[in-house]
């Protein structure tokens, strides 16, 4: 088992949030909840069981989180700027009102219950917003071109949770045009890009296992970040 536990131990149940969009498959073209296959594949490779968490009423979030061992808030659309007290930049994408409300409620429930939490790309940004931080609404140089993931180097901050998982500088898959601006109180930057962009944030030691990464580990082969979540969820 990749987490290093007993082969007979139950695999932790890891909830992953989903897109809510229109999709076409076979003869169908209709609203759908979507999750790129890389997310469940990465959870499984790290030793967890993956379950999809489509948008629901925010009031249901605590009940959902209570049934999980760990939570992943996935990537996706831009966070609504009003959520962090900003005017909309013309380059900010359309709002995802239901996702914002649902995922913020999930984050609040996970933080309140001590459930291990990993935010990926939008998920890291939403974690920062949930705790009172702000975002840069447009950032150049972190998207190769529309529909194509790029790569750049991420440098860990020594002594952090992230550095304990990935102690060396690494090339990571990246696709984002927004990023953390003011880091929320209660979060600490734990990795940077070489242009100074905050690439990971986390809670201090003793405050529960909470980590956000700006890149997309599900698009690569390095399981160490997800394995950290799964181990914390055992």
C-alpha cells in the first residue's frame, strides 16, 4: 500500500470536488458534474479511495465532511472577486456561484472538524479566500497556451509541511492565470515559483493537516503531495 500502512487497513475515503458544466458524450449533451480522470487516479495511486462531491446545498457540507477521511478541493473556474472584496477584472472568468458556495462550505467544515484538506489550483485560492486572503486576478507566464499545461520550477520553503513531502525544487504541471496575493492569516507560504508567485500554502504545525498547491499534481506522476494527504487521513 503506497501510504505504508497495513495491507489489511481500510483505505481512506477522499472526497474530491467536481466541475458543474455542460458536457457531451455518446448521444447526450446535457448538464453534468465532471472530474478530470487524473484526480481519482492520483488519489488511488496514493492509497486512497476517491469519491466525487458535486455541488450541493452549503448546509450539507458538515454532514458530507463527517463521512470523509480527507478532502480535495479541485481546480476549476476563477473565484468570484466579490468573495474577497475586489472589483471584477475584465480578464477574470465568469462566476461559478454554486461551486464557490459549496466549496467554501466544505473548506469551513473541514477546518472546523480537523479533516485533512488539500486544495489544488482553484482549491488553494479558495482556501486562501476562505481564511480572509486575496487573489491576483490576472498573472502572465503560468499558462503555456489555452488547453495545454505548461511546467515550471517550484522551490519549497525549508521547515514546512510541503518541504517535508518534497524537499527539492521540482518541475510541476501548471495552468492558471490567478494566484494568491495577500496570504490569509493562519496560512504560511511553503513554496514559491522563481518569479515570486506563492505556489503552496499551509497551516502551521499543530493546526491540522491543511495544504494548498497552485499547480496540478494530478497531471503529473509525482504522488508525494497526495500521499501526504492520504497518510494524514488514515
